[in-house]
C-alpha cells in the first residue's frame, strides 16, 4: 500500500517538506555575494543546487523567495559557489540565519575570506573548492527563482587533489536531507557504466 499526497490539496509548506525529505541527499551551494549598497558580503547555503550545462559550464541554484543572495546576484551579476564540507556543518547552518541585509554573515559567523580571481564576491577561505560565476540568466517559477551562473574560474585546494582530480574522501561533502537533517559522505560504491556492445543482461539475472 502507498500513501497518496496531492499537492493541490495540501498546504504548500507541507508538500515542500515532503519533497525535501525524498529528494535527498542534496548538495549545498554555499553562495557568497556582494551588494551595490556597500553592505558587508553575504554568505548563505542553498540546497536546490546542481550542474545545468557542460559547455559552457553553468551551475544553478534556486532561491525560494526573494532573499539577499538573489537580490545581490541580480544587482551585480556575480556570485561564488563555495563547497561545504562535513567539518563546516555548524558554520554552514549558522549562515542560514535570517540576518538583516546590513549584517554580513562572514563577520557575524566568523568565516574567513579570501579574494576571488575573476569576480567581486569573496571566497570562503576554508572551502576546498570555489566556483566563481557570472550571472547567465534567471527563471521565475512560482514563489522561487532559479539562478543560472556561468563558471568563469574554479579554485581547488591542492590538498583535495589526487593526480590532478578532486578526490571524494578528501572533499568530504556536506549535504542536506529532510527536516533539520544533514548528510555526510558515508559509504562509497564504484561501478562503471556498461556499453551496449558489452551488455549481457541485467545484474543479478
């Protein structure tokens, strides 16, 4: 037996909680931005995040509602996606606090910055990977806005590279789950894709 949930018959927030509990784990875009008003740099986690395009390299994140991150991106056309790690768990959560626009999360939470190479927003100094982006476009969907950013520079700490490639056990990514739950790396399984020429039937058959 299955339990049925009709989004048209449910409170929107309730269905949102259902979606975020089953679409898991979700990687975190820890987005840094600056405003045109001279406010301190903004830093906030967004868990509706993924790759949107390969060539050109474009990433996307969704802002549910009009938050400081979205306003800053629209005003300046730039942002940085900082990689969130397991060890930064509580700090990442702290930056989700609804600070007023005039309060910078970097200073309020105690996150060290470093200058970016190609864009104005600073990077998180302790983040192993930073993707510097310029705004490609936005798409409004209901109460949310999808932000597409073209990656113009990627800065990866040498400590997480093995033979020039980021290694997952060194990255130790932090992910978002349902409710107030967060996920860490856990077990890793490897399997190669099968070419049709090598297909011998489904596994376990």
